[in-house]
C-alpha cells in the first residue's frame, strides 16, 4: 500500500458501498463492503429511497470495511459519492420529513411544464446548466409545494443524502458545488444559488445548506460515531460529491481528451473541461466537478434498468447464454424500432412525457430480438449525445466505457462502438465513482498534485466496424423518425 488511505462511500440508487484506497488510487484488496437496496416505485411515477435506511446501510458498510484497515496504516480522509438530483425535506430538528426523491421520479412533469411557462428556459439553462425538467429540483420542489402545502411549510431544509449523512455524523454540513450544480438551483458560473429560479418556486436560500467545495472539510465526529469508529474520530470528511463527477474522475476522464461513457442503472456520457467556466450547450447539461472544473454531457434515464426490465418481462435466460446469443446477431437484423423511455427522456430532448415504444413486431419476432433492439436503442441515444459533444471534446478524444451494465457485456460494448463509429476503451476500474471520490480526496488533502498524476487502468479496445456503423446509421434514422412522430412536440431541442 502506498501512502495514507482514503475511505470512500458510494451511495447509489441500488446499493451503498464502502471501500479503502491507497495513495496511488488503488483499491485495498478485500476492504470493500456493499449493501444492496431497491428504490420504491409508486404507480404515479414516484421513485423514492428511505433516507434513514440509507444512513443505517452506510454505517453498516463502514462497520464492514474498517476491520480491513491494514496494520500500521491510517485513514487520511473520507470522501462520499452520492446520487445527483436527489432531494429530501428535513424538519426543524433536521430529521427526515420526506423520502429521498430520486432523479427517476417523474411526478413533477406538470410542474416542469408550468415553470417553462413562467421562465425563459434557455436563459435558465444558460445560467444553471439544467433544463426545466422533473429530474431537477425546481420542478420537484414546485410540485411538492403545490401538492403538499402543509409539508412544504414544515420543511426547514431541503438536502441531498450526503448532506443528511454529515448532519447526522457532525451536526453540520456543506452542499458541495458539485452536488449543487446538479440541482437546477445553482448559477454554475457564479457558484451561487440562482435568484430567479429560487424566486419562481418561493424558496429562500436559508432553506438550503451552505455551499462549499472539496476544501471545506468536516472533522470531529459526534460522540456516538467517534466511539463506534475510533479510526475516523478526527479524520477530515469532504462534502459529498456528485456520483457522475466522481465517475469521470475515477475512469481517468478529467480533460477534453477523454470522454466518459457510463452505463449502470441509467447512463451518461460526460467531458470535463480544461477551463474554469464554460457555456451551456443546447440539449446537454453543464455541471461541476468542483469550482475549477466544469462538466458537460448528457444523461439517459435508461441503461441497465432497461436490460433488467426486458430480461424479467420477457423471461429470458441467464446472462451468459444471453450474451452469447446477442453477440451472434447482425446489426438491426430484427427490424424493430425501440424508444427506450420507460422513465421519460433526459438528454438530448429532455421530453419528460416520453414513454417507451416498440414497433415492427412480426410473427417471427423473438424475445431475444426485442432485447437486442433495446440495447441498440440505448446506443442510438448515446450517439445523439456524442454528436452534441463534438464542440467541447477534443476531435480525437478517447471514449472510455465504465459502469457495471456495459462492462459486463462485451456484446453491448461492441454495439456501442459500432453505433458511435468510434473506438471504445473498456475501463479496468471496477468502481469508477468510488475511485474518483478517493482521487478528489487525495487532491484536496494535498497528497497528490494533479488528478492526471494517477491515470486509470484501461482494458480491451472495441474497434468500430464501418459496415455495421452504416447499418446502425439507418436504424438510428428510423428511431429518430419515430421519435419525431411520437415525442417531438415535447422535446426541448
């Protein structure tokens, strides 16, 4: 092990994970605890997590990991990666009044449409880097204020889970610029709460946590937690950082020469810029890794969740058999066209009202055809986002793939490469968000001088095939035509 260790916490939509990393950004073997959970989906479009259960699971993950601290080593800091675009309401005692509403919750669609009538969405996007979409906080908070006015009045503070974690452990917290940039409430250029958007939803800044950056660390755990975890009693904790930002850093995509392409439960492709500020690109988000680093890209609400849904619904075989069969199929041979919007659309059209569709079925269509068409359909959405990224990524940028859903399927990686018409390199980093959180902590603590000093390990390269790319271009055109017919009137671009 090299140097002091960093404890990372990765609180996601499907699990909580604690890991130890050394001073070279390498995971400590065996020092990892993962606890799986499942969000609660409601018939009206809600997707929620229980914040107290998440807190208990996070504490259990720490309990499970600390005994693996190597003899003679110490923990120099704790860094947390957590779910962007999530929010919960806290009472006067800073305890939960609401569930944690996640990015996948679509109940604020009508509130988003109302905000678009009240505000100039292009101007809002230019300032905040976010669209007026139900995945962001302005619409979600407006929906809660209108639908649950008594609850709205009782909430003393609106916070992400990372802030709640620190409130429980320390009695105080910061909202990092990174987390704030994914809310739709932050002016991402000034790094201050946006007055116009806040005014439109009647939200006072005092009902949000104070803003901070990676240098604004907390230390001195409360007595209960200091006794439970002596190794962490006076260790600095960074403010929680957005999981997408951590994923980019962890996979080595920290400048315009490398584009991160992540497919886990959902999907995203992102570029960290070399300048301290940037202009928003129509159809894409503009967030921040920290005050120094803008992050531009697009997210999809579908990824591994669509794969899992189709496997379950179509009652398909175990994964190894599916992988072999998918790999032998020719591009678009099924003749199906899929709109994969089971949870509405995010980038590039941001049509919250969009829903899934599958056309072209015949008596010869098999369940495996539908699954393959779904995987191709997601790749087409990434191709559209990549086209918008051309203006900010380097012309010869390397596309680096991460995320369990994508890395677990070489067949899907081949599809993605052929659809993009670009070489895609599989990251060898199994937990990019955790590693990214560790690197940001090492940098903030002065233990490394630059994120580029510790490049990420890479694996197999998937080379695009020109013939398959041409076939996919025709299929993408067919999907775009269907999109324009069924969704286009709701799209923002």
